[in-house]
């Protein structure tokens, strides 16, 4: 009897030990670039998904990086100190994928990709393999000041407009209102000029991986820089601004080219501004429109706790979780199913902007705001050319020739 009791006791201890082992929680660490994401992330992990994590035996923690995030994540991955899951900006996606430290999407994450907007998946695919599951995104849209167009008696911009149609409308606004307003505020920035060039059929990299500033590029370049000569544009620096959104908030610009992020800014900076939104205009010759994709994904550390992290990322991208992205008012969630107007939050004009940005990710030529291994340096020749022409320091032909020479050197070096 004593022997049986001892045996049962040993068996019970073994079962208890096995049970404890089976339900032991796995630690998973997340990080991102901090800033406006901190409040959303803390709410998501500690409230919205707390029970989901617990039910899956996941102990999830979050530590934002407020310093130079791009440098931090590269150094941390190289040193083996990176968290299990980390923010991947599409701008940096190529470099991170090539590091060999990011886990390719497999299993359930590969299945999850089917629920994501296709252009977002493509943005995080390198050499046919996807690294990271998109979590949120932005594209550019055109916002227009309703009061200005109403006062001028000019029709609002529409999704059917070409860039030339937009110019006609801005000229009509200026003809009626004169120096009271400006048509648009310009910045020498590929992030705003790029979609105009792409709509002509020009591509940043040809089949040989080279940047060629061809006749299509030149036509778009002349249009953008010529808006000032046409009398419908001013430079952002002329009114002490550094971006188009800041100009638009003065309520003296007829139109603006920004993403969904501008809605939260305008809510505070220009609460009385009444604006509408359309997709970016088309090119009159090609009939095509184009856009840049500003996106972020969750990447998984290939040297970390991969299995547990994959499950945590899957939960972080559930429909329930992605609703928190919508509530933040900064970006739009990556799931196709969330493109439903009744889900968008905010004022009617913010809802219209959200819907427009969402639709823009599925319309026309969509390329990621990413430039292979060149990074931000790739944009410099174009930005410098834009600035030189808009400041009257160079002709269009001279500026483009100089930029082309720099791209040729970039490839050769």
C-alpha cells in the first residue's frame, strides 16, 4: 500500500510538472519607433489583446525606441540584441531583408498575407520572398479647400481629373480670387513629385536596375516645377513652412497632397477648415494615375523566439487589433476587409480622406516609398534638381542632366 501511494505521488508530481511545462508562457518582445505609436501600442498590448495573449500563453512586452530607430534596429540585429518583433518601415525593408536576420513569412503568416492589400505584400517582397507582414499604410491623396473653390465659383477637383485639369481649375481659382489665395504649396521633394512622374509611365528603376530620367520624367518635372511660373503655386519656404500640410492649414491653399496623417494634424491646426478629398489626378496622355505607398510591417527576428512571435504577430494583425490603428487617426490598417466606410472614425471629411487613401492603394501604379540598397540617398539628385529649378538657379534641362550624371555615378560606384 505504501508503495502504491509513493507511485501515485510520483505520478501526480510528474503530471503537475508536465502541466506547468505545457502552460508555461513564452516571452515575446516588440519594439517600434515610438512617437505617436506609443499610446496605440500600449493600449493594444495591455488592454485590447491582453486576454488573447494570455489565452495563447504569451507574455508580450513593448519597448519603443525614441532615438534613431533605423540605426538602432540594424545594429541590434547585427549584435543579436534585437527584440523578437520589430517595426519595419518600407523605406528600410530592402536593407533589413538582405541582412538575413529577418524571418521570411511562413506557415500562418503566409496564410495571413491573403487578407492583406496586395500592393502592401508586394512592397515587402524581396527577390520573390516576403519579409514582414504589413500592419498599416498610407498613400497620397489630394485635399481641396471647399471654401476657396466655393468662393471662386470653381468646380471641386474629382477622381476623373488629369493633372492638366487640376491646373485649369487652379488657374480659375487664382483668376477669381487673385492674391487672396494660392493654388498649391510646393516642396522640392520626390515624396510629392514622384507620383506625377510615375503616372507618365516613368519608373524609378528600369529592367537593368538603373535610373533613367527620360522624356516622360522630363514632362512631369516641367509640370511640377512650372506650377509656380503658371502663377498657381508658391514655395513652402516662402511662407515659413516645411511641408505641404503646414501650408494647407493656413487655409490659403486651394489644394494639398498629403496622406491620411494630415487629418489628425488639421484637426488641431485648422479645426474650422472644410476640405474634401480625391485620388491623385491622372496623367492626361497615359490616362493612368500613380501613387507612393508609405507602409510599415511587423518583422520577426530570425534568431529570436520565432514560433511564439509568429503567433503574437498574428494576433497583432487581427481585425480587432487593427481597429485600434483606425482609431489612432495616423495610418490605415492593412487588412482588405477593413476598407468599409462604416468602420472609419472621425468627422465626415476625415472619413472621406480615409476612404480615398484606402482606395488609392488599389488603383493605378503603386510603388513603395523604398529605393533598394540606395536608401534616402537615391532621392537626392531629383530633390536637388527640383530645388535648383524652383529657386531659379538652373534650367530644367541643366538640372535633369546634372541629376542623371549623379545617378550614373551611383550605379557605377
